[in-house]
C-alpha cells in the first residue's frame, strides 16, 4: 500500500484511504470516471438498488438550501438485475481494484433479502449497505429504519443471505438513534453507516408551493454535520461496530473531525453536487492536514477520542 498512513481496514473493505462517495451521489461511477481516476477513492457506494427499476419522484428532485441540499430522488435506479448485469461489470472491468459497496432498498424484508442475494452474485461487491433510512418513499425506507424490531429482523435475515459484510444505514429522523444502532448490531450487522438525510422542506415564494416535486426531501450538506457528529459520538459510546460517518463532509478537516467523533471511515455526499472532484481533493489534502495536527496515521484517531 503506497501511502498506508491513510489506510483503513473494515469488515470486507481494505481501504487505501477512508473516503468514499455516499450512495446516490455518484450513481454507478460512470460520470465521475470522466472527471477523475476512481482508483484514488477508498471505495465507492453505488446508488441504492431496488428490485424493479424506478423512475423516481416528480421533478424537481433537488434544491439548494442554506448550508445544504434537499433531495427527493425517490430511489430512482435501474433495478437490481441491471446493476448486477451491467453497472457492476462496468466497474469491475474498468476499476478491478476498487472496493465497491452495494446498497439495497426494499419495500419488504423479502425484497431486501432478494436484493442482497442478487448483489452477492457480483464478484466486485465487497460489502452491502442496507438502506433502511430513505425519507423520500411512502413505504419502506423510514418505516423500516425507525422500528428497532424490524431493523433487527431485517438485518438478521439479510446477514443469513449474504456472503459479504452488511452495513446498516441509519436514519437521524428518530428520537434515539442508539436504539436502532443496537438493533442492527443484534441482527448481526458488520457495521453502521450514519447518518442519512434529515427530512426538510423548502418553499418557492413565487409558486407558494414546495420547491421539490415531492414536497419534502432529505437535507444533506454542511448544515447537518454537527448532528452527524453528535449521533456518531453517541453510538460510539455504546457500540464497537465500525461506523462509516456521513453528513456534511467537504474537507479533510471534516474527515478528521468525524473520525475523532467515532467514525472509522467516511462518505462524502452533498459536496459532490457542488464539485464532482470533492473526493479526490479531500483525499489529496488529508496528509497535509494530518501533518498540521500531528497525526501520523488514521489508526491513531479511529474511534472515540473523548
Ligand atoms: C432518494 O433516492 O430519495 C434518496 C435516497 C436516500 O436518502 O436514502
């Protein structure tokens, strides 16, 4: 490993650095690959996959807010058969060394299990996120991710069906995220990804209607970083599961902050909307910023520092 001061090892994932684009912010990598060499990434998380292809929610689906973005894509995606038959093979052919994380979003436990089984057929899937936290669909998503018993059972059945480690992606739209984190842990999750977006609303003063076609959307970006940090830190106090931190990261300093709160790796989401080169820029900045703060390697700051 060329620069192993950035290296991070997680279940299923030997990462040369801890930075990966969050699900839905780089789709299947094809557009990003026109801007930079995807091999610089620690990993890449593909867009959440449902059984059937989905056209998504009514447009507009994204709007900028103060300090963040609202999205309501409605789990738009090409469906699991296309993902396994075309999108993942494209990544495997063009970036055979890149660890890829799948993402499953079902509307019943059975659907999650089927998606996990199908994603397991792709040779380049190293781990799978169970997205039980999409705020933009009427069924599934939050309805699963806010109920501890459902999260435990769903995780348990998916773990039994999977040959690769599973990470459960948690919603912040709940009173106590710890309950759901512990439910995922009891279900056998290998790790947690946290946090997904917070439900928000933006109103167009001209039309006097919501700016997004679906009404509400999920808020991401710098505005949510303090909440992500607080929730990661809270979960870190009660669980030793690896945490992939996500929520408002746009600089190498943010990466270190999230790791000091208790994360083991990070995902970059909304920053990719502003600048598709965010991930490579953050990765390139990391050694200099680590030098500045006297950090020799990331292992030193993994897990809670306080
Ligand atoms: C969406 O597709 O609406 C966003 C996915 C998510 O927030 O999990």
